[in-house]
C-alpha cells in the first residue's frame, strides 16, 4: 500500500504553478531564518533554485509582494527583500475574508468574552503609569454622554480603541491581534448597521463605569477583579448592543 500524500502537498498540487513557487519561497525564507529587511536571492538564482521559468518566478514574486511578504527596491542597492506585514494590513486582509459572511454582534461578543477577561487578568499589576494614563486619556474623549448620533459614533469608536490599545500592552502578540481585530470588526459592523443612530446613554454610563473599575483593578494588581469587571463589561455591552440592533431593525422595517 502506498503512503498517503500529506494534505499540504495535495493542496499545493492543485494550486497554480506561481502560487506553488510563492509558497516554496516562503518555506525557504523560514528555513533559512531570514528576517524582515534581509535580501532575497536574485531572479536568476531563484530560477535555478526552483527550476521554473522567468515568468513563473516573476508572477510568484508579484504574489508575495501583494501579500506584503516581499518588498522590491529599485536603484543602487535595490532588489527584493523580505517584507514585514503590518498589523493594519493583516487586519484588512482578514476583514476581507469576513466581508460576505454573516457575522453578528453575538458572534463577536462570544469571542470577546472568551478572550478579553483573560487579557485583563494577565495585565493586572503589569502596566506602567504611562500606559494606564494613556487608557485614561482615551476615556476623556467620552467623559460626557453623547448628545447627537455623530458624537455617539465617535464615542463608540473611541471606546473600542480603549480595548484595542489595552490588547497592545499584552505580551501575547496573537491574543493582542485577535482582540484588536474584534474591536475593529465591531467598529465596522456598528457603523455599517448604523447602530449609533441614537445615543445610548445606558451603554455609555455602564461602559464608562466598567472601564474606570477596570483601570483601578489593573493599577492595584487585582487579576481576579480585572477579569470579573471585563467579563461583566462584555456581557453588558453584548446585551445592550443586541437590543440596539433590534431597535434599528424595527425602525428599518417601519420605514
């Protein structure tokens, strides 16, 4: 009986030739421990190394450039270099994946409730006064309840920035990225669905109080307290935003 081909090789066999070469180049970069900014072999060397035509190599490099994994510089000292995908670019690419999928408020908060309380607990007693002051400065942008739909929108976006910035302070890059991504996709969803069409003073008051309590717990190093406050905050926000989504839907149907 012949050995079964590994799933990744089967997948690559179905891919176009330039895409297979692009994947092979990425593997080569990892195997050789190259870092962002390191020079890649020239076109002739890549042709010889991978045994492919000039056209295939160029198309593979274009694919890697589109992904942000390769940067090309012209002029003296130019060439192809390993690129570093920015967080903003990675967020945009991942958001494109969800663009035509029916992601709900509940879907987002299910993930946030699982992740953010644990992040908060891990950061208790670990943040500097400068970092805590930065979080407090963000809160100053919604120190008073909104009086218009546009102000409500700005405050909601600022409140989500509080959570994204908190995720930046953690030492877990993967956890920080997903929490920041959830904040961004929730921002986009609420803008798209116009959930800020009417000021929600209840959400503002409870949300702000939770954030104040969270900062106090973080400052005194109370991990259990920070976890509890963040979980309460997430559950409260989910309930209020789902109610607000239902109100917007009613208004849309009535219109």
